[in-house]
C-alpha cells in the first residue's frame, strides 16, 4: 500500500473476512484490518474494510456458522466496489489460504476471481514451503488468475534461508516482490518489507 501511495495513488485496503477478532467498544475488530485501515490514504469506515468479522480464531466458514451468519459473496463484492469507487487502488488481503472455504463452495479463490484481482502469494519460509508454494501457484493459475508475484515471509530463525527463497523463486516463475525478515512480534511487517 505504501508503494502505491508513494506513486501518488489513493489506496485503501480490504480484509473481506476475518476470524480471530477482538471485542471492542466499536464491535469486533481484527488486527490486520486495523493495520489496513491505518495504511489507507483516505479515511474509510471499518465495516467496508472488514465486512465479516468473527471472534473465534478458527476457519472462517466455521466461525460464521458459530455466529449464525452466512458469508454473502454479493456483500463482499458491494463493499469492494464501494472502496474501488473512492480510491485508485484497493489491496485485498485473503484469509487462511487460497482454497479456504468461506461459504459452501465459495472460497478465497472464488473471491479473488469475483473481484478480478491479480494475486500476490505470501510464502511462509518453513519446512514444506516449496511444495506448498508450488501447489498454490499451480492452483492460482489453474483458477485462471494472474500470479503477480510472491513474498517470502521468514517466521523461524532456523529457516531464514536464502537458498530456499531462491528455489521457490525459480519454481514459481513469478517474481519475488518482497522479503519479510524474521521480526520481533512487536514490529510491523510493513516497516521491514524488503523489495529485491
């Protein structure tokens, strides 16, 4: 979002569905959605940024079921369209992974197709990540979506390995557009994102 803003574009973020939200005086709030709200270049109501918020930190469809809510793809699209009408760019963050179900057959992949978005894949660098990245990239392309690039996210001090990042970079045939180093939990990823 900072890159888009630094190029003179108005930009807002969106996290259509979030589980693991905290109860506040303003209602359920998700840390990622709040960071997206803060990073926006224009002021936007939280409910547009995060139309579906659930308290338990579990799969979104399960959280929705527990709350007695059905995630409506049309509502997500309408919120996105409203954001898209007031900003030059809308950055949408997924939830849980590319094929995570949101409501019945509707999953994150279908949401990305519905919103006609290019995809940036975030790869957590850990054991099994090469296979996971290749399978996810294959699924993204198989869904007819454009894999714009990928970001390496270092989570484990034992696995901050540039060799693995290089292997993934060669395997994905999509550019590595950022590397997030291993960070203390109190730091914001956006402050440390390194662009190759």
